[in-house]
C-alpha cells in the first residue's frame, strides 16, 4: 500500500495537453483545448459508467425488499439489513473480526521486530533474507493451502485460530517489507540518544522507533487486516466447524441455497465491504500526512 | 487487495551486490536474530515446510477420504504420468494462460489510460471516476464475484445498459466475462501506482519534446513509456501473480464452468483435491502453480530489489 495516493492530489498537467509547436492565435488554442477537454471527460465518464455498472446491483438490491438478480429501482426498505444482522449471520461477521484481528496482530508484532532488525542491524545473510522477503511478498502464499490442509488435519488444527496464524503468514512478508521501508526513513539520531541513556532494544522500539514509524506500521496492519478479512479460499478449506465460518463463507452459502434471498445477500455483502472501505480512507490519510518525522530531531 | 510495490527510478545496490558478503565491516550483531526469529519461524513452518511437503505429497496416492487417506504411500512418477495425459489439466493450463494474459494486458492498458486521463481531468471528475475505480479494487473478491454474477444475468446491469435483455453474458462468453471482472477488480491498484509514476516524470522532458514539434504518440513512445517501464513491469508481474491465484472471483461466478471453460489451475487443483478426493493429485497441480509463481516471483524480486 506504499504508493496509495488519492487521485484527487494529482496536479493538472497542462503541458501534456497542449500539442502546439508554435503558439497559435489565442482563441484557436482555447477552442482546441475545449474540444480536447470535452472528449477527455466523455471518455472518462464512459469508463466510470462501465466501472460502476457491476456494482449497481449491490447497492440497489440491498435496499429492495423484492430484490432479484436484475437491476431495478428498489422498493425502498431497510428490512434486508435487519434480517441479516441476526443469528448465525451476525456470528459469521464476528468470526471474520476474530480471524482478521488475530492474524493482523500476529503479523504486525512479528513483522515490526523483523523489519527493525532488517533495517538497522548487521545480520548474516541480510541480502538473501531480504530477497526472500520480497519474493514471498509477491508470490500469493495462499496457493500453499493443500499441503497446509494436510498438515493441519493431521494435527487436528482445522479451526479458526490456526487458520488465523496461516493467514498472518500470507500477509507477513509484505508487511515486513513495508515497515522496513518506513523504519529506514526514521532518523537514527533519536535512537542513538536513547541508546546513550542505556535504553534496551525493546525500550528503543517501544518509545522511539514504533511511535515514529507509526504511519507505516498502521498501513501494514491495515493491509494485513484487509487481506485476512476478504480471504475466501483459505477459511473455506481450513476451517471445518460450522460455527467458526467467517462472513465470506456465509455469503457463499447464501448462493448455494435453493431459493436465495437476493436482498439479504446484497445487504450482507454491503455490510461486509464497509470496514474495508473505511480502512482504505484511513490508510490514504495516513500516507498523506505520512512522514512528519522532521519535528522529532531538533536543529 | 493487491500488495503494491515500492516503485521508483532510484537505483540502489544491484542484485549481485546484495548477495555478496562483506568482510570489511564490523562483526554481526547476533542478538538481532532473536528479533527475526518469530517472522522466519512462521515463514519456515507455514511456507517453506508446506512447499517441501507438497513436493512429496504430489508423488503419493493420498486421498481425502477412504483407505489411502491415512495410509498413503509413495507412488513415484505415477501422478506425473497421469498429469501428462490429463487433457483437463492441459486445457486448464491453457485457460489459465489466457486468463492471466488477458488480466495483465487489461490492468496495464486500462490503468494507464485512467491514470493519464485523470491527470488532466477536472477535480470533480477525478474524484468520482477515481473513487469508483478504487472502490472496485477494494471490494472483497467474494462480493465482487457476486455482484458481477448479478450484473451479467439476463436482467442485470450489462444487459440493461447494452439494450440486450435476456442475454446471459456469463453463459455466452464465460472466459471473457471472468477476465473482464478480474481486470475490473485490479485496475484501481495499477491506476494509483501509474498515476504516481506519471507525476514523477519531469515536465521539462515533455515540454522539450513539445517544443521540438513531436506528436503525442512520439512523446508517449519516446519519453513516457521508457520512464514508466520499471513501474509497468512490476504491475505486470504482480497482477499476473494475483490473477494466477484468483480463486475466489471465478469460484463464485462460475465454479470453473460451464464445462471447464473458466477452470483455471487453482480451481482445478481444488476440484481434484476436495471434490474428487484426490488430495495428492490436487497438490501436484498446486505445485505446477508454485513453479509458475516462482518464475514470476524471481523476475519481480529483480525489479523490487533495486530499491532496497
């Protein structure tokens, strides 16, 4: 999530739009620019409609008490939301929270230590270790799910907690990589000052490094949370007790019913999306206010 | 959600430099290994060990249920021979190839078009269109698959929008529809990364080319494309890896069907392991995915390592 930048921040680049080698008369240029700008906005509008179209059903059907697979103007009602926030469906959302929070906590705590060591310390085989971290941050580790299933089933681990640990591993390499880049940017002066005062490694981490690299650590944690929250195939295979299934499995189960309640599916999916959208907004803020480390070191 | 690479044109130590051991520096701080222990213990136990185990598993007759579920034995090349003659596997590999190439080309092209157009658009347009594309990217795969399924039915958004009611696009063009859905769900990430890279192109370069009477195609070909190449390569590799593992979206939309029209490797592997109970054979198909992912991953490391 390193490069998350709100598109709103993009500055208009007039140089790229004008194609004129020699300045033409004033009015000619503005007319050309106007036509260009109109075309550009038309193309963008069309792309926007194409991207919006598949989402329409989700928003319309969730507020429609007679929803179907089709898109139609809803018979407005909030009854779908009321229906899905009860019983086992609510419990599945809670399971998703447990799964995501535990896996995020494991990955972020383990990750911040590793990121600090890789950023600051002299370690044997540091280069190869870093390359391994980058490699495994690119490769989707969820493709390991069959051997992990076999291992888990042999030890009776096919439940929510071991699954949370496996999910933490799928986001761990990228979290380490992200946090390392942030810790690299923290000035070492403050750390050296803390060392002079005989602070231990853990004190240095807790009082100096973690507070200063907090935007990066938060961004990494958000990445881990979103990764675990949206995960479908890993819990599908690794969690066997019915009452431990997270929300994505509940959504899938909805679809396999002989007579699906379309409005309920849509409303439940929309609720399921909300935390992800909120966290995205939070993380893009974090990056905008990002590195305000300058104030930490005086003069 | 996609993991986004740190991409810029700053060059750090090269690959070969990273592998070299330095002898002219002070001693290692061995205590640091304690800090690394939790992360590497997790990665070894739940990544490297399963990977090694999968190699063995692929060469056994382990089943999900039945007598060979507990007492499996090593069967050597038997599964590999089966794989070689399994026409479903080869068609699945072909479908996977089309799906990955289609997804990658779509993600790069649509991402670039959006990034470069949004740069010149009015702020309200940037906010609305950029926002919609990012929401599509952030949407969890299960939800995305479901809303795509709904929109491609006979009464769905696309049939209504294109004025062709009762056309079920998912039945008529299954592979095309799931590929477009995959592009839809990943473009936000490439748009954001390419937008950032485009803003890093010095405007002097463009201005100089404009003064030299260049066409906009020449400016794209000679200035923008070379400067964006590292970013584009990273996006190609990452979106290729994500498409390779994109189980959820297709599973929700088609479950690999109709027939095996959208049966990409992760689906076929799951199907063999958990529908037909051939856990070992499913693991072997998983290993084929690991090999493909490793090739992509090695190229990705070569690009990302430039900025450690």
